[in-house]
């Protein structure tokens, strides 16, 4: 039995045009197996819709929070893309240990999924049901570490070494990787592991086993062409004391543009990149938080 109290989503929020809301509501309320009667109002999971055309997801969240009658009313559905048949909807939990968490789900499954939360399933279990490519695949985000020499060259504090010469020791790296995949409060440790040690050696000695920062940048650009990991974003474990100092999120720039970075606690690293992937938040807004 779930330990937290939730109310299943009752309202569909829309932020996009060219949307047949009646058709979408019908699909939502027929459910995963298509056996609910949309004409039976007592059986409908989603009972109304509200348009926020021209607004963002943040506006929807702020509105819902300020107008809900009960704080346990924290699960919402947002139709933010007109092609919802292929791109799905945002399923959001407005208070997952103090954070807005979410995933993208097919319309036929979305209402049923949220209706299970707090009844017989935990949030993380339902999150795990949502599959790629609407959501990050297993191992989608590459994770690297830096060598001690690279850390010194970039002004980063010295890190512990092991017999491979890595700046971040193998044990510390594996611990950081586990924390990244476990997510907020370790809730997702038993589910889809969206982070993986980089599947290629970056430059002269990168990959998950360590390498120079610029080697990692160059190596990731080359690897992105093979489709193994996200081509734009990756995570760098550049401090041995990652539990205190956090990890570095990296966004590669386009032609002639430098990469951008900002630091996050390890438990939020993969979460933030996943939120960007599904369209819950932008890189720039994540940097501001």
C-alpha cells in the first residue's frame, strides 16, 4: 500500500492549440483497456479541462497549487503538444519530496496510471511504467569522470586516485552512478536506470573511467553520432566528494558555441536531465533554480 496520500488527476490542462479536447478526454477516460464508458460520468477519471493556451507548464502548476482545495490534490495531466497521439501527455506529481516530478505517457494510459498512485502503487512504480522514447531509455545519459591532471588544469580541487590514475576513484564513481540512478530520496533505485557509464572511451582516456575534460567533450560529440547516449547532455563526476560537491551537468553547444554547465546534487542530476527530456523544464530554467 502506498505510504503517501494522493488524489488521482481530475482535470486535464492544455497549453497547445490544434487540440480536439473532447476526443482526448474520450481516449483518457476509456483507459488502458478501452473498456470504460465515457458517457458514464461516474466512471470518468478526468472530469474537466482547462485551457492555458500560450502559457507554460510552470503557469499550470502555479494555478493548480493556488486553486486546489486539498494539498493532496497534487497529480495533474498536461497536454502540451498538439500531436498527443504520438508525443503523449505530461503526467506530473507536484510534490515528490518537495520537487515537481513527471514523465510522459500515452493518452490511453495516462489517466489510469495516475489513478493508481496512492491507491495501490507508489509514484516511482508508476513512473517506471512510462517507456521510451517518450521518456529517457535505460542508460540514455552518459556519465564520465575526470583525471586528476584534468581537474588540476581546470582549477578543480584535487580528487582521490586509484590504480587507473582516475581523478575520481572507481569506488567513488560507482557510488555516484548509483545515486544518480536512484534519484530523489533514492525512490527510483529499483527501477529504470537512466544513467550509464559512458559506452566509449573519450579521447585519450575518457569514458566512465576518467579522462581530460576537453577529451570528454570531443569524445561525446563523436559518440553522439552513434546514438548510444543523449547527444546534447551528459553528466560529469569531477569531485571525489561528490556527495557534498554534487555533479556537473553539461550541455554541448552547437557549431562555434561553447558548452554550458551547472552543478547539481547527485540525486537530482539525472532527474533534471529527464525533466528537460520530457519537456517539463528547460535547461535555462533549471540553471536558475
